[in-house]
C-alpha cells in the first residue's frame, strides 16, 4: 500500500536521540531502518538528524520541523527507556498540542507478545500543529517491530491530520 495523498508523498523527518551517535561513535542503524521502511511505503524523508540525549535540543528540533511545516510526520528513535539520560518522551510531550495515546499503546501491546521488556518503554505520540510525532525505540529490532505495527495506519492518520485527499487513508 502506498502512503501518498493525491498531491505528494507524506514527508517524514527522522530524529535519532543518541549521545554516542551524535559524537560519531556509533552508526545510526535505527534511523537508517526508519528511512528504508518509510520510503518503501512511498513516504519522502525530508530531514534526518542525530542529536544527543538532550531534552532542549530534541524539543527545539521537533518544534522547528512542526512549526515550519517541514514534515507531516516526525519519527524519533532512541531515548525511550529508563536510563537517566533517556528524555525523548519528555521532550515530545513538552511540544504537544494533543496526545495520541493509542499509537504507543499498540506498539507496546504488540512488543509484549515477544518480550516482557516492552513494558519498560516510555514512548509517546503527539500532534503539534499538523505534524504527528511518534517515539520509537533505539534498537533496530525495536524499530522494526514497532514501526511495522503502525506503518499501515499512518496514511489514514496523516490524511486526517493534514486534511489531505488520500488514496489509502480511507476507512
């Protein structure tokens, strides 16, 4: 199924939260997987950045993308666990106009079928202006599992959010 409205592909921004990635000490395999999965669905990746686990920097980047209308969807990876430096959900909730609890609930439910560690995820999903922001885990496996659960429903959500006349966002 292709994720397009009648005018153009949905635009995706990817934000990786990783201290080691931001310092160049780790390859961003999770961000690359998100890019591959979104492009396979017909989405256009318009921005991809690696930032340290810093709530202020994460908030600023999410606000920049949403407030300028750069992307319809922001997918973050990393910073959703219990480590003292994990701050992606807090940064996400701080920029929210509205919360979308069903998305992380669905991701956790699906992941719990495979590992009980899924209950430790603090991922959030929110709307800021006309941009949907979703937190994904930092691991490649976690990204693959979680994004596969929601990716087919994203065109419908983005169609509603952006008031687009969608090809695949019909109920």
